[in-house]
């Protein structure tokens, strides 16, 4: 390249020059998202075995090119990932997110003070923090003295709300942008960041769960009887859910547009999340509209007494997740009803609501069908690989949704009722994969049909 003109032209040319004009050595690394320039041999010519200089482009003896352009590859081995996790930065992101969430939990505790009344001092902000991340709270009693309450006061509940789950996701997103976003340079780095933050976030929550476990002893007067309440959030549950929440949040937030274009896995990962989110939001909006026009479906599941003090839109946000799971051929348990498409008409639900549920199944099929068309238009291949990858991610996201919307209240004799609202995680993983693969594959193939 000959450079003529002003200094500005020279600087512009230097910016795009690959080799030095003086000695021909590599002026800058030639890199892009798919290819990388590499030296074939560090010492000897691969053709004539003559000794070469590391700055040489061609062999001085036989003229063989000493550099080659090869497809960029990343080492996703467990050893490489674990050895490259930046503990310090991961702890900053996970720790700062936890701090933000703790202050939010303090505010939530003050708001709940009017509801909890005299029990407010026994609820810590750390307990609320853990519940916001999907932790399950258990309360056990042990009687003492002449009278024993036995298991009367034993109860446990796990209440995972999608609305509340948005808070830790937002906190993780803010923390990531402050401490780690600038170091996100490629797909492998992003994956390592997600593993690191997820692991540290889950571990921090698990430590908080261990430290916040409480025991309250209550005396029984002249009969010298009493009982002890032992309550706290499960260690294992927050460890796993914290990791899953941190990993998926960072992986989604950190995936750049160029990563989606250059890496089929990250591109399809984002599409699968958007597909699940779209289906859920449409179901939620339709359920809200149904409630506003007077449909009584909320009361058809036998949980009206249990949710009487809960905002109806919070309840609908949960129901939308279960119904979307049902629409993907999963078994959804909602109060007294167990919903599964083959046995839908055997339930005691009104015929109008049964038809609405069938319409939601048709909606899920339409969304997945369109996703198949998008996959074909984007990747332009006759191979079913994009559909297979999409179905795997879709099933994992649906299973994660099942985990984070699991509601199980075992009220025992004290509360007098039990509530179960969930979709089975394992069945959701299997059925969502099979269903999404079939429907998406049909859309994928028919988009090529002329």
C-alpha cells in the first residue's frame, strides 16, 4: 500500500495496515468474529524445515507462506472455563446486586409491617431477600414441658412470583453494567462471566440462608410448657436458584448483537427466551382482559379463599405462567385442578374456559411455527441443527420458568389449608422439547416449500 497525501491520510492508512513497511512483520492482529490469522510454525518452515524469523511472512529459502487464516475457535472445556473465571469481578457483580436487593428488601419489610403486625420483628430483611430469589421458607416447632404442641405450628411455603423475580434480574443487570460489561469481548468471555457471577451469586445467597436461620423460644406460663419455632430459608434451594438466576441473567444481558450473528448458539438462545417471553406476555394480557370483562376463571381453581388478600394481577401473573406451560403440553397443577390437554374435558372447569385453554394451545403452536420460519430465514440451511438447538434452549427456559413459578404452601394444622400451583420440572423439560421440536421443525421445513 502506498501512502500519499496529508498526515490524516497516513494515520487512516496505518489504522488499516496489517504489516510493517520497514521489515514486513505483522503490524496488528488480523481478527474478526469468525477467522483469525495464525503462524503456521514458530521456528521452522513447514515445507523445507529451514529456520525462520518470527517476523517473517514468507520462508527465505522456498517462499512458503508462514501464516494462515483459520476458523476462529474457542476452548469451552471445563478446565479452561474454571481457570479463567475472574473471582474478583464476579464477586463485585454478585455482591453489589445483593446489596441493592437487600436495601429493596428493607423497604419491602417496612411496607409489609402493617400486614405482619406484631410478627414484623421476627422477619428479617435477609429472609425477604432470599424469598425474592425463589427461596422456600420452612417453620418447625418442638414442644416442651407438660404440654406439647407437636407439629401444630409446622408449616412451609415456597412462593416464587415472576413479578418479584424481576427485582434480582434488574439488580444483576445494573451491577453487570457497572463492573463487568467492558470486559465482555467475545462469546467465551461472556460464558465464563455468566458462570462466575451465577456461582458467586448462588453461594452468597446460600451463606445468607445459613446465617439468617432463626430460633424463637416461647414460654408457657405456670405449666412450664412452651415451644420453639425454628424458621429459615432452605440452603440448597437458594444455592441452585441463585446460580440459575445469575447465569441466565448475565448470559442474556451480555449477549451482543454481533454475538447473535456470529454464534448460532447465542443467537438461538436469545430467540428462545424471546419466544417464551412473547407467549407468556400474550397469555397474561389475554387473562387480564378476561378478568376486566368479568370472566371468573380465577375462582375456578378452588384457590379464591387463599388468594383473597393478594392483588388479582399478581395472581394472574402466576396463572399466566402455568397456563403457558399447559399450552406447551405440560401438566399444570393449579389449586384443585390438574390441567393436561388430553384430559382437559374431564375437569370441572367451565366449557368456556376449556375452549379458552385450547385457544392458548393453538397460540403456542402458532408462535413456535413462526419461530421455525425465522430460524430458516436466518440460518439458510436444510439441516435440522438450528431447530434442535432451539428446542433444547426452549425446553431449558420452560423448565427454568417452572422452577421460578413453583408455589407450594403446606399450611399444616395452623393454617388449615394447602396450596399447590406448579408445573413438574422434569416433565416440562421433556414435553417442551418434544412439542417445540415438532412444531418448530414444521415451520422450518414449510418455509422452504414453494
